[in-house]
C-alpha cells in the first residue's frame, strides 16, 4: 500500500488504498500488506492502514500467502500501529500481519479476515521458517500487548495477540491496562501516542487527529467542534498551563482569533470536500 520492501524506518505513515496481490506463498512476490509488503528488520512506528487487501492466487501448488492488513511479512519491529481494512488470502493471513517473525508491540486490528490455512484475527502465522540447501530453521515472533476485534474480524483465534469484543476495543482501559500511552493519563508515559472516543470509536494515533477536532466522536463537526471553538473566541493568555485555551488556540499565538478560525475551517473542508 505504501512500501513493497522496507528495510529502514517508517514513522507517522499511512495508506488508505486497496492492495491486490497475485503472488505465491513462500516467494517475495506473495507478500502483500496494507502498508508494507515485507518488513525485513525495519522499524515501523505510529503508522496505520485502512484499505482492503486481497491475494487472488488460489492454485493448489502455489497458494497466495503472507497477506496482512498492515504487513504481509515481518521480521522487524512494529510498534504503535493499527489496521482496519478487510484481508483475504489463502495461507498466512492476518488482520495486522500475515507472517510474523519479529516484534509486534501495542498494535491492533479490526478488519474482516478470511483465509484457509494459518489465519488469525491479528497474526496469521507467528513463526517464520527459512530453508537453505543444508537445513531448515524456524523462529517465533513476539507479540506484546496487542489486540484484535473478534467480532468484526470474524476470527476467534490468532497466532499471537489478545482477542476482545467490539465494546472492549472501544474502551480505553482495555489498552491502558496493557501499558498503552493515552492522552489524559501519565501512568503509561507522557508522549500521548493514542486517543479514543470511548464507546464510539477505536483508538487513533494522536498525530492523525486534525487540529479542530476538539470533541468526541471523531471528526470535525459544526454542531460540536465549531460551537466549542466559539465558546473560547477571544480568549487570551493561552499557554501550556491552560492547554492553549483548551486546544482552541490552534496556532499557539496566545489568543483565540481569526487565524485559528481559518485553520479550523481549512481542516473541516478537508474532511468535508
């Protein structure tokens, strides 16, 4: 969806397009993901994908494999990421990662997952095997504090991760109890990586939330966010001590004024073209 073969670093990246693969399992051409096809020892942090992924290779000798909502294959490190797109394939199919031999830390997925062999709500196959002329060796992946939605995915099991209901996946404590760093709490850190509108939405990465989306549910609305903004119109002495007037001083100038309103309007138009 974004990168075919990653061996470097991806931070604050996303993909919303659908990905279709016609490759074979066990070959590089068979690995496809919503964000990255293959992650060879790379680092992926605070990224997400929302597009659907599909592998159309269905012949018996070389079935389509390594299909994931975020990554087809991983032997690197994936931290603070999520995927929401539907995933389908035949072998090693996962809502987040199709085949994992690396680290998956504090991630989630909620997309529909369909396949035939080694299929999981979060991870399809959490063991990677490599063959040489002399031998075959395998190693397991590591999945830490990561979740998938058992209801929306249609999968009750996964080769790694913890399954939760949709209601639980929209509850902040599900994640904070597992050490996730959210806005509004400091026990798990002060970097404020995640935010959530409880009971309405799944967690989102703070960096992806547009300026002007002040209130739940997600999205800038005239009825809520504009009213909230104008309740602070003309406020001055905005600084870090008052959260820059509860976040309405969008340009951090110290005053809620026309410049902030222009930022709000532009971001609203992006969501409502």
